């Protein structure tokens, strides 16, 4: 099926209203894109932030006449002063096939691979996690997840109890289990993330050693390893909660942190943890530490 996109730049405070207008004008989907390549820092839990200058994109069937839509939008108060738009035609192709062709098995460290379910594992003797890239909540392609997977590949997890705080797709939990962890407790604020974790664990036949919880239901436990690949803001705000999960002598790894945020995150934990040197990939860092008291 062929498509066309209507792209409009607008100030962030009006972006959601414009998105609603596009939906009301029968857009099949609406997305928000940074219009000025501005870095986006972490929101507070439950908060949705848009970029200072945002491009709002409405997706329409290629047969739709966008002239009436453009005319109606041009009269909207939020666009009246400056209404600049672009209409792009999208090539008619098998988008699912295109999406699948762009992903290949990825190696992390020496033993660990993330393999799309439709491809054979390059090394059958490696630790191969079946996870379809792009589905939801983290698939190993982002530097923050990659940094954590590399760390997991390099440590001995045999018999360890692990907490995955902000488990998302469950990729880190599954990796820990397949690398020898005895059990993993996954915690996330999103019920869909918990379901994704369970589904992916089932696909990889480790579901019997994974338990998942919403924060309000989270158990009291002192783990050998706590993983928190979330964002710098929540890592700072939830320092006490995350620390309580880690037993004295246990390990903590944290990511979702920009290079310039690393010191402020470490400052919240340094009274109870000894930190190893920072690991960095692109502008993102991973912090790893041992709890000392």
C-alpha cells in the first residue's frame, strides 16, 4: 500500500494539539520528530516531553486529497502565523520485509548474541537470545542496552539472584538467566513491558526463573546484582529504592545516562558504592559498582 506524509514544524507547546488535528483529519498515524536535532533529556516518571522545536508528521493513504486538510490546518490559530509544510510520497513496498531485511544477529562480548527469530544463529554454541529487533522496550540496538549486555557477558552469573529494575522487553533479564543466573526479578511501571518480558522469556525457555512485578507489588529482596537501564533522573530520584535491592558486596550496573550526567548520578550512590571506571559508547555511559555498606 502506498502512503504520503504531511510534515509540519511547530513549537513544542503546540505539537500535541497539531497531532490531534491531524488525527481528526483522518491521518492513519501521527509521529513527533526533533526538528532541530536537539538532544532530549530524561522526563520525570509519568511525564511526556517534546523537543523545543518539533516536526509533526501525519501519515495518509496515497489516494487521499490533502488539499482540504492543508486548508483547514492553515486556518488554525496555532499555525496561522507561520504555516510551512511538506508533503512526501512514500514508495510502495513491502514494509514488513524491508524492516526484517535491516536486522541481523548482533554479538555482545564473546559469548552473547541477540538473534532475530527469523534468522539462524551464527554460532549455535553461543548464548543466543531470540528477540525481534524493533518490537518494543529495548532490543540491544541502543548503546545503553549494548553497554549492559557487554558487561553481563564478562562476569560470572552462575547461581546469582538478579533484579532488573525497569525491565522493558526483558532483554537484560533473559541475558542474565541464559548466562547462568539462578533467578531474575523484573520490575517495570508498564504492564505491557512486563508482558513483553514474560513473552520473550518464554520464547527463550527461561520463563520459569523470571518473576515480574509492578512497583507497587515489588518484593523485598537483596540481590547479588541489580541492573537499572532507565534514565538519569529516575536513577537519582530512586537511589534509595535501587540501593535496597542490592546486598552488601553485590553489584550494581546503571545505564540510560548521558556522559555529562554521570557524575551527578554517581554522587547519589557513592556513599554506599565503589565505582569502577565509566564505560562509554557514543554519548551514553554505563556505571558499574560494588555495594560497600
